[in-house]
């Protein structure tokens, strides 16, 4: 395993092309020892779906990855764990996340959520976030961080 | 369970994503009722683009829609010869509601349950009313899917191309959101594009330089976003130009991939289904391309373009009359690849 496959919390990596983004995600995912839950964030066209395609490839999946914006959830097989690829883009209320059976996926599978930062409170503690920032048409800055879930307002805690 | 009727009466339920729909069909050509809980109207009213996705919503609407559908068809449940439901691909919790309801209804009237593939419904929708499905090239192009298939008759489908990222309909909807247009985005862009210049802006045409029949629309979306960032204030005529140019890029790719597919797999019929098949520019360009080659083009009727239960009922009629049997333990699935009637045979793609 190459040392640069690993990704430290808070570390920013740079990609100069779509293929490089895919390779970066693939080599990182190949190092995973247990299933992760990751919010994948960035503006429309940042390359979130391509990043997920890279992770799937790194985990040894031969399934083709496409945008789940419409279907909301895509599932892929991999030798290690099932992969759930979600997209919160079309959701407007946190409640809708539960209707996707979100909690059923969390314990045993890789869960990758585009636009996940829209509803950070549905994520388990220690969930990760990849923030993809376009620098120019082809270059991307990718930062790994913990998904920030500030304490929800008391009204939500009571419910 | 016996398949005795020659003109079966079938009720079909579709809940694969946002729409809740029920239809009653008799034989190959008689639509007795079609009820749809349309999200588009709600979205227009609220100005939002976010659908009610919930399986709970399907559950609330479905009993009423089934009742309404039976009333409109003027039949009793006991008169049905079978009950059908979409079991995939789609959102599992949503599919479960329709499938469970259909199985329950079928058990209660002691008639067969028929499990239907949503994509098969789209593929057959241009042939509603016909008892034979000819060999042809099919383009299924909607908000959730962009697929090129060779159809070798009923229940025999070969995927030869598909999107690697966004579906074409999704590209239209996301572009509409970037442009601040109302929902549904595809028809808005199509409408505004009519007064615009399709060559005003040269948006990228992805995947045209490779030899594959696959699609990619994500880069186009990015290009539009960048264009809008650079040119934030647009006059109505500029907006029309943007819409026309964006639409042209999508249509260009769809038309060129169809043309390439015909070169690889000669057919004399092309059928285009799904919501994007309503796009007038796509129809115009396809006709220009295929008419000189004596290739016919077939579209679904207007009521069967976007997700609906008519196409599910029609597929169920074909299944019933072909003596297809669905087991009671049939389960929902989210990926098309799980259905053995769909084989995948993509031409080599040098880029991957």
C-alpha cells in the first residue's frame, strides 16, 4: 500500500482531473479496514458522483456508479461490504431521510451521501465528510474532515 | 392460479419513485382507467423542486387511487384477472408499498400477482395497443435513467449504452435549478429554448469522442454553472439562448449516440420513451436524422411519457398473455442489473 493512499483527518489533497479524483478515491478506499459513513459535499458539478465511483472501484466493485439524485439511493456490491450511495439533493426535510430506510444501512455497509451536509444530525457520530472545492474547470481541492454536527436545538432533542 | 382470459383485465400499481399511479387495462389496447397522483402540480404551486418521496405518502394515497381507478373502470376487484406492481428498479421503501398492496389485493381475489420491471414498462410504452413488440433500438431517457437498448422482442432486452453519471432528465432539472426556472425544469427549458439560438454558446458534448454508446451529462451541468457564474445577469433573450444551447448539447449527444448505435446494430425502428421523449427539439433532430435513412420512430402516447401505471399495466398484459408467472415471494430491487431479462453488452469503451 502506498503511503499517499492514506488520508489524515484535516488533510487536503489536490486533483487535476476527473480521472485523478477517481484514482485518489479508489486508492484511499482500498485502505479501509471497516465500513465508513461519509458525507460528500461540494457544489453542482464538483465531481461528487465521480468520487463515489472511485470509492466503489477501490473497494473492488465492478458495478457502474451513476447519480442517485432521482432514485435517491443506489446500491452497489463489493467483495468487502455493500455500498449505499445516497443523494439528499432533492430532500427538503430531515424526516424524509428516515423514509429512505437510512438507519438500516448504517451498521453494516459503506454509506456515501451526496449533499449529506444538508442533514448532518442524521449521521452517526464520527461520520466523515469530504469537501470538494472546484478551483478551476479541471482542478479540485478535496479535504477530509469529521462531519460537523453542532448540537441540535432543544426543540429537536425533545422530539 | 390460472391464466384463462384472452382479454385479461389487469390493475397495475406504480410506486417506484415520486409518483403514485394506478391503471386498469383490458387486453392490449383498452385503458379503462388511469389515476396518477401528480407531483408536478404540487411543485408548480409551491415553486419547489423537492418531491414528496415518502413511502408513507404512497401508503396514504394508494388505497384511494386504487378505489378511484376501479370506480372509473366501473369494475369490481373480483372481475380482475391479475394484479400487477412495479418491483424495481427504484426506491426500495416506495416499491415495497405498491408491491405489498398489489400482492394483498391479488391474494384477496385469488388471482395471480405479476411483478413488473419499471424500465420494461418504459421500453414497451411506445407500443401501447400493440400485441407484438418488434425488434428495435430503444432509448429510455428520463429523470432517473438514460439507457440505450436493443430490444429483441418482448422480455428480451440488451443494454448497449447507459449514463455514467447524470440522467438526461436530471441534467435538464438541475440546469433549470441553476437558471432559477420553475419545476418541472425540462419542459421549461424546452419552452424557453424555442426563441433562443442553439449555437449561441458552445456547451461541451461529452463522450462523443470515444466509441462507446455511454452517456455523461455531469460535465455539461458544470459548464452551465460556470457560464452562469461568469454571466450572472441575463436578459430574457440571453436566457433563451442559454436554454437553447444547453438543450442542443443534450440533444446532440442523444442523437449522435442513436446514430452510432444504428451503425453498429442496424434496425429499422427506433423507439424513444421516458419524460425527455417529450422534448420537441429531440423529436425534430431525430426525425431529421432518421427519416432519410427510412428508419421509423415511435413515441409513447403523451399520457405515458413520464412515470405512470398505464405502461406497467400494458407490460402486465403482455406478461399475462405470455403466461409469465410471478412468485408470491418476489421482492423489490433497486438496480436494473438484478433482472435476468436485461442482459448487458456494452461495446468496448476505450476511455475506461
